[in-house]
């Protein structure tokens, strides 16, 4: 009777539940509003550049930056959603008593954590994929621009989102919903500030600032992943330039070790979440 | 099946400095309906949670259906209705039962058939496809009860099963517990409604400060009767003579005597003995002590309302 894994059942319920959450509806609404603004803005900008006789290369460089800015907006919306959507995935069900009924079944508690993690990951991947497709289609339709360097950047964005939702789920094994939300946003906030410090250090040639920024990224890697994503979305010819907003054009690009560190960080956080939930009194 | 459904020895749970369950030593026989009674804060719910592996014991040992606490294979044979049953309100009763059935590994037609049977049994068939958010407290409780039985358990824990139910709902729960007993299912009931426990359970344990302080068999009449009689005259000879039929012979007023006897079968002997001695008998009434009275007596007068 226990041959089949209960994880798909938990995944299904998690997706079913998330679909009904207002925070996802708000995220989708915000995403649609953003896409509308993005499409109109890139269309008008492109028309202006054509009218003013801007060269093709300059137009392409601008449209690339503009598209990366679009991805940055998607990244930001996704970060919020990745923290807030699963914020009460475990804590809320523990507080309400729902978890007692589920955890008393012949399943491992790890199945519950993993099922929820996979469920939210599927939702977030769909969200990022949908909005990313929206940005690419809007750029193509409004400005005839085709962004070529997307795959690696999107993969890095997804890793960043996966890491944040892992932190949110892990926090939910011990913290109340509100405290967990604050932890998740604080975790990202720290990464963001660390990223800015690292960029300023890189731009101004201050090694200590850069070192501090890198150290913060080790504690909280999400922003480093975004900067890697933004770097890989640029054509190789643009990557040496540092003119532009620091969150789009990187003066200090994390190396591949940071990628492996982020993957390891996420795996360790997920393992901790499982262990913490296993020991939690329900 | 093991003869003993639940056996614990010195089970203990400590939350920081608070000792929630001090020393739970308990034995529940397979196939019996067992009442778990105690005042608020006695550690009843924590005890159930330890038996279900929802809470890890701080000390002691225990087995459920012959396996150590928390055994996953055994949990497939256990049903549980928690106190204040709640679930995702957007689900319908049918979806909820399907979800829980799948967690037990049930699939396809057998699961559908089981859901249908249970919906009929708890009288929820007509509301089965409506979201839980529109349910009354009683409907939620009945749905929770169906959830606890979805796997046709060998042992079912019911934590306050009649909470929020109207008299008809309580009757339904009582009938279901009787059916479960008849089928050999062990039923572990935690309830404040002593009348319900009295009507459904074979045996009860009284818990105080996380310890079983008394056990009582309700089936049969081992608890005895309290006998009250109005007779004349009441003299020393009569009082001493009544002593051989029972215990605690007390004169409580003019011509009124109370005593404890082992059962109804003693009453004709007492009546005969009194008449033979020329004592006039005006009334002779046996009264079984209610579970509520037992509760008050066992818990002691130091107990305050919870």
C-alpha cells in the first residue's frame, strides 16, 4: 500500500493551493502590468532611436541593456514571490493544525518538505518562464529585437529563485509566518547590499569594499547569481563595458566557484530544512 | 494482530522546562474502545501526538500495533482525527478524502469506492463536492472522521470526536465507534464529554499531570453499585449486618443507609435479610456511579476547572 511515493501527491496539493493564493495573483498582475509598460517603452524608445538616426550597433546595445533591465524587473518580482509564496507553506500548516493530519500518515517528513519544495519550484519556474517569454516577445514585436543570450542567464535566475524559496521553506520549519517573511526578505536585502558594495569596490578600485561584497555574497548568494545572469545575457562584445546601472552592467562578476557555492548552499539549506522539520514537534 | 494495540512505559515529554507528560504507562488491548480522560493540561493530546510520532518523546518507550513508536508501516494502519480538525478550505470533502487516501497509497477505483462509502456513512454525500469553507463545524468534524477512516484502520485515534457536533452528530459518532469495535478496530478516544465516553468505551484511563492515575472497566459492572435504602429501624445490629453484603455502610439520615455493593445481584439478598430480621423496607435503590462522578473522585478536590 506504500509502494508509490507520496511526493507527487504533495506536489499536486502545493500547486493546487498556490494557484488559489492572492500573492500569486498579485505577482501575475504585477508581471502583466510590467510587460505592458515594457512593451510600450521599448517600442517608443526604438522608434525614437530610428527617427534620430542612431546607428544599428548602438541601437542593438541599447536594446540589449533595455531587455536585461526587463529581466531585472522579472528577477525582482520573482524574488518577492519566491520569498512570500512559500512563506507559510510549513509554518501556516503547523499553526493551523493541518500538518498533524498529513504528518501522521505513513510518509516521511522529508517527503512533505520535498513535495512542497518541488511544487513551489514548478510554480516559480513557470512564473519566470512566462514573464521572460513576455519580455522576449514584447521586444520582438515592439522593436524587432531578438535577445540571443538568454538560456544561461535564465538558468542562473532560476537557481537564484530556487535558492530563495529554499530559504523561505527552511525558515518555515522553525519560524512563524511573519518572522519567516522578514528573514527571507532580509536575506535577499543583505545580498543586494553586498552586491552594491562589491560593485562600488570594483568601479572605484577599492579592494576592501569588493572583498566585503564578496564575503556578503558567500553568506547570501542570490544577488551574485543575478549579476552572473546579467553578465551572461550580454553579448561578449559588451561584457567589458561598465557604463550603466550597477545591477545591469557588472564591474565585478562572480566566478564559477560562486555558482557551485550557491548550488551547495541551496542543497545544504534544503537538507537542513528536512532535518529541522523532522525534529519539529507538531 | 498483536493482543496489545498500544503499550507504553514511562513515556515522557518535556518542552523546555515544562513537563507536559511525566510518566505515561499505558496498555490498550487490541479491539477495545479506550477512553483517555483527564482535565485540560493533563497531557492527553501530547500523549496522542507521541503515539503518532508527531512529537518525539523525551524519555520512555512504547509500541503501537506491535512496532516501535513512529514505525511508518504501522502508520499505514492507523487513522487519526485531531482535535479541531482543519484542512485547506478550498478543497471539497471528496478532494480532501482523495488526498488523504493517496497519502496512504490508495489509488483508483478502490479509493473512489472507499470515499463514496465513507461519505454515505458520515452523511456528507450531498455536500461532498462543495468547498470545505462553506461547511458548518459539525460537517467539518464529520469529514475529518471520514478522513480518519479512509484507510480502514486497525487503530484509530479520535481526539475530541464529538466536538462541535449536535446530538444527531454525536449519535452518528457513537454508532461509528460501535461499528468499529464490532469489526475489531481498536478505538482510542480522548474526550471531555464523559457521557459520550461512557456510552462508547470499554475501558477508560484517567490521566493527571501526564500520569495514568486510575483505570476503569466500563463494560460489565466491575465498578459496583451504590445502594441507598430507607428502612426502619436503623440500629447498630442492622448496620453491622449489612456490612457482610458490601462496604462503606453509612447512615446518612433518619432511616436512610447508603452502602457500596458489588452488583445488582446482591440486592434481593439484602432485601430478604432485612425482612427476615423484621426490618421494614420502604425503598431500596441501586445506582451506578457515573463516569463524571468517577472523574471527580479520581481527580481529587484539588482540581480546578480548566
